[in-house]
């Protein structure tokens, strides 16, 4: 049986995540990059290695397909053969076992491999998926394990999941597992390969209600199948209400198909949205160095990522531009229905250089991290990282930065260094982790897990002025950061906790500045309330109160010192700001000689209101006043009526 062997390279730290590196950028104890200058994309980002994770017990395991996940104190790393737990702070190996031994009696096939993993930072559960292959019957099933809490060393729910592959005739095997997570649901996708020609013929998504799955009920599945996929990659955001999947098809030219999964609390729904890409490409040609084709060929992989807070999704894949391999990143926005193409950006390699299998991930600020592998027939492979800043409209990417060079020969097989994984640290929601493998000088593989810790500008101050506004009026928010913003500006997320406020999604500090402002609008309200505006940078949240006031009168003034009896007197009522909704004031006078209207109405958008009062002829000079009442408070203004 020809089961594919999947290989990953380690990600030593997303060195691209910064504006300017110091002259000596050091990954402690692993590698040293000297005299490296990084394009101004993010403010003050310094990559730092947190720990070196040496992998399993064997110094030369078979070519690994490395996946990784992290929580606050522990890290999980899976390969084709092994599952390893680590202490996140120092990389100490806590537990290591084979996939077969981990799943135990749940695994009934002859071969268990291709494990992948994820962590649900909201549900606080670890998830491991693998393939269970029965070579006698030439068929496969999925293996799924879910921890009962956030402790890797605790109990696990484990289940074997046969697939309903009615689309396939003849023997097959499964591969390329992917895990998706949302607030109510969990999904697992796998691609089915024809046993005889090793080509993908279908992909299946298994959907689960997360609450049931986390109690051991993951065997109650809802399955969705697609035909002729290149790969089906799932996205995850435990705060969102749905999961996106993305795949390309060998039969569709220049097309990405999105699958949206929702309604996990009841009957799981699946909707497909084909998107034709505006810019065509050429499939990479097959050669000895690269057995992977372009988006339309069977060897290429589509990887996807989602940033649900900004309604953005992205995919990456390998193409060929002017005879050179390239990593293509396609960004989409969506509100509902089909995602809309936003940008296409390409990272093109040099002549004769192959680029392999990118991995992408959004951090909480909305920056997109990218990792991939690069080599040629004459040079050893290296692992590369780049980054796209959130507000970079032109999808500007920094120059490729080598994160980890191989210490071994260029090719031990065609499977070297093809796959990479990338995720975001839940401790700060800003820094990236990647799992991979280094091809060492002894001719074997060592799995690794590395972290790059971005250092964003410090928020010096965050304020709202005034602290109270009348409905229909604005307060000005001001944010100050510690260092000047880079060339494209520096953006942070904004939010509020009420329908009575209208707050922009982001505030951007202009290039070279340390201060940025934004407006918050108080919408009409029937009662005075206090609500909150929230500034976010990763997991940091700063909250400021905003008092929403009802429109009221502040004063009444007479527009003249005196009038002759029989003439009209003029008065002006002042309100406490621009009126957000109309209101009525009651008007009266202190004597029969002064005759005002019984009411005066403020219309939307007014801050003052002038009215006239008739007077009667008088035998002697008299002083009279008008009284204007609103919300139980009365204001007065006096006029002298002469004879």
C-alpha cells in the first residue's frame, strides 16, 4: 500500500513579525541571524525563542507531518507516528507515545498515522485526529480524541469514526486530516485517496455538536462529501458561530470553493460558495525536487485561515509565475453568502527554487502570519516566514526571512519539508507558534516546536471626552501608544457593549504618530444609561465608561431687556447638546400680561429653540417671566413690559 508520508519543517519563530530587528537577532540556543533588517510592517516586534522541543524518543523518526497546539502551560506536538506533550516554558518532554498506543483499543486497523491536533481556547479542550488504516481491506477510518479538560495528562474521550464513502468505488485510504472549531461545533475533514493510483477522489467533513462531543458523544456525526478535491482545509475560531472549509478541485479552473458549516446546536447545515479567482495562474511543473503541483493538480494543498472579528478569510497555495514557483495568498471578506475576493498577493521564489506548502494564521490583531519551505536541487532546504500587517492595503509582504536552515542534505526523499503548521498563542493572542521538523546532518528528522513573541507598542493612555453625551451626539476617543506608528499606521480593535453606542471597528494611529482619535456616537435612548467602549490589543482589553444622557434644557434667556406692552417678546431655550430625538417643553408665565405658547418642541438635531410670547398693554411698567419645564426641572427668563 502506498500511503503518503507527510513532512513538516520547524518554524523557529516568525521573524517577519516586526519593523526592524536589532543588529544581532538571536533565537536563544538554536540559531543566530546577524545584521537582519526587517521592513516596517509592525511596530516594535522582536522574535524570541521560548523553547526548543526535541520531539519523540527516536533521534531519527520517519519523515513527520508535524502539527502543534499550545495552551498556557503545556504544548502538544503530533507527527505521523508519535504524540508528545511538553512543558511550554522550557520544552521539557512530559509524555511521548505512538499514535497506536495512544488510541489503544479504539484503533483496530493495521496502521495508525497522520495525526493532527488543535486546542479549543474557549472550551479548554485538546483535540487529536488521526487515520486508522486497515490494509487487509484497503480502507480507513478517522480516529478522534478529546481531552476532558485543559490538562494534557488527564482523561481523553476516544472514538473510531468510519466514513460513509458512497462516492467511492474500490479500495481507498484516508489522509490530510484537518480540524475546525467554533463556539457550538467541532468539525473534522479528511480526503479519500484511490488505493491504486494514489489520487484524491473525495473529501468528507464530519460535524459534531461540541457540547455533546465534549461529553464523549462525538460518534453522533453529520457527514458532508465533496468530489474531486485537491485538499479540504478547515478554519477555526471558538468565538464564532460557524466554521469555514476551503478546497480546490481538479476539475474547476482558478476556483476556490468555500464550505460554511453552522447550526451545530440543532441540525448541522452545510452551504457551498464557489469563488472564481480574478487572476489566473499556471500549475507548477512536476520535477525531482518538487512532486507537488498547482492549485488544480492533485499534489497541491490549500491551507486556510479565518479572522472572524474582521470578517476576513484567506487561503494559500503553490502556483507558478513566469516559470518560477510562488506562494499565493488570497484574502476574502464576507458579510453573508459568498466571500468576496479582497486581495491576491504572491511570494515568488528565485529561478530553479521550489516553494512548498505554506501555512497561514491570523492573530487577534488581524496580522496574517505565513510560513513555507524553500530549496533547490543544489541547496539544503530552509524554513521561511513572512507577515502581512492588518492595515496594509496593498498586501505588502516583508522580504523572506530564513527561520530555520536544514543541517542535513538537500533531499533524503521527495517528502522533505513539505508541510508546516502555524497557530496563535492563547496567552496573548498575538504571538505565533509553529511545529515542524529539522532534517539533521545524520540523515534523520527531529520534530520541533518554536515560538516568536511579538512586542507591540505599549498603550500609554486611552480616554473618552466628554465622559457624558446626549443621545445623538459624539464623544471623542483618544489612544496614545509608546512608539511612533510604522509606515502604514498601527491599528487596534474597538468594541462596545450596547446597541445604544455606535463605535468603529478599529482605531488607527497614523504613520509616524503616537496618538489616534475616533468618534463614538450615542444613539437615541429612552433612559439615561452608562455604557462602555473597549480597546483591544490581543488579550489586553481597556474599558472606558460613557454616560448617555437624555436631552434636557440648560437655560432660558430673554432676547431683549424690555418690550412695550402689546409687542411680542422673544426668548431662547438652550439644550444640553445637539438633540438626538425630539422632545417637548411646557411653557408658562408669571402673569396675564405675558402670553407664551403652552409648549415648545425641539426637533432632531437642534441645540437651541427660539419662541415668542405676546404681551398686553399695561398702565405701569411690570416685570414678568416665562418658565420652561422639562423632566421636572424649570428654567426661567424675565422681561420688563413697559407702558
